[in-house]
C-alpha cells in the first residue's frame, strides 16, 4: 500500500467555502489518506455543519478559543498519522481529484515537493485571477528568498516535527518557515510542474488592509538574513504583479 498522506485544514468561520474544501479532499482518488481539521471558535455555522455531517477518513478537533493559524498548524502535526503532510486552506480546493496520487508518485526519496497554484475568483472557481508557476529551484531564488507557494507544498512528517512555524508572526510565518526549508542543504525538494490547488483570491495574505502588516513582518524576517530587505520585498511584489492573468 502507498504511504498515508495527511491533509491539514485549519478553519475559523469557514462557511460556505469549507464545503468545497472538504469535498475536494473526499474526491481524491488516493485511498490511504486522512483529513485533519482543526476548528477554532466560530461565529458562523461552521461547527454545526461539521458536527451534523460525517466525513470519511476525517478527524475533527474543536478548540474553544482561537489559538491562531500558525499554532494550529504546529499542533495539527501531532494528530497526523501520515508520513507525508500537506495543507489545504478552508477556502481552497485541490486542482483535480488526482493530486494526492501525483504527490505520492513524485515525492519518492525527496523531503518535500512543490508545484504551481492557480488563484481564482472568490465566488467562482472557474475564473482565473493569476497563476503562480514557481519553476525549478535555483541558487538565485534561494539567494533572493523567493520561496515556493506554501499551499502547493507537501512535506515529510519528520520535517514538520523538527521545524515549527514561528507563532510570533500573524501573516508571514510561512514565509519565514520556507526560507529555512529551502536553504537547508540537508533537505531535497522536487518541483512538480503541475497545478496543485486553486486558491480563492482575497485570503488573509492578499487583503489590502493587511498588506502593511505583511510587509512589516516580511521586513522583520528578511532583516535576519539580508542587509537589503526592501529590495527583496519589492522583487516579491513585482513577481506577483507579473502573475496576473488579464
């Protein structure tokens, strides 16, 4: 039997998009899978929906308080039985029903895989907004801290046990985490030139009102590694601008 793959979803007030997220996992053709859902205190009907419905290969953990995204991601690993772990945000979906098979066939002796993601309209998964085709890893990308899209990545569980998300950041902890991963010479990654998931445009990291917070956090992170963080931040947003599909 192929290795078990665990998918982590952290949710707070996830309706109505959580329905599509769960269906996307359920529709995966890969058999040896599990869905770990961590639920913070909600003010919508997320909790009612999850309690009233039964989902195959799914474990749901409810928290009375909002423990935060990155603490939730760290905690979720403890519940995972799979040796391969990926993330699916509560408002995102896998690109098709063969993604877990694609990951299983490609991760092989590698420590992690990464691919492309497609940004779509928030209320229409069929309308493209922009595409993030990362390409092969290079020394130039590492030097400039151009990390792969976080939601396209799958990791060996041992990596997520040793490397934690920094809970001091509200938005950019995944950026900090991936800088450490891609610059770790002991870890080997593989690029898969395929779309891994569809992301609804307008998530936490793309809202204009939170853009300043993200820039500040990115600057704090880059200062630990680079003498010219402003250059890297400008480069990041220039690349994002080029990704838009007109």
